[in-house]
């Protein structure tokens, strides 16, 4: 049998215009159950007493851990190129979204 090298599988990912524009978020709320992590992205504007979830992402625990690792690596690269990201102190936001950690 001759040695045959398999070409790596390629994934064709499409990005439509609306998704490519992105959605601004300045708050992420993370909950989890035994089988999934739920990340809600919210935009809170000053002086506005109410905010809506702009996007919700549901991940398996394995994908959540991969995302954490990828974010850490990208933050490290960013800080090497642009300097340390300062974590500014903000007043706690009173949040009451009901029960947490349930699917």
C-alpha cells in the first residue's frame, strides 16, 4: 500500500452582511447547567433603566472551555501588540434575571 496523505478537511463558513456588522455588547451574563453554557450579550446604555439581551449563544461545556482558551490566547496577543488592557472599576449593576444555572 502506498502512503497517501489526506488533505485536511476544509469547512466553508459563510458570513452574511447583517451578521458581519456585529452587535455591540458591554455586558455578558453567563449561566450554566450540567449540559450547556448560556451566554447572553446585553447593551446597557447610561440613564436607561431597562436593557434587552441582544444575542444569546448556547455552548456545550467543551466548546465553552475551548472559547475560554481561545479568548485568553487572543487577549495575550492583543496585549503584546497594544499593551495591557486595563480593567476599569465600575459600579455593580443590579441584575435580576430570575433563576440561574438551569436549562
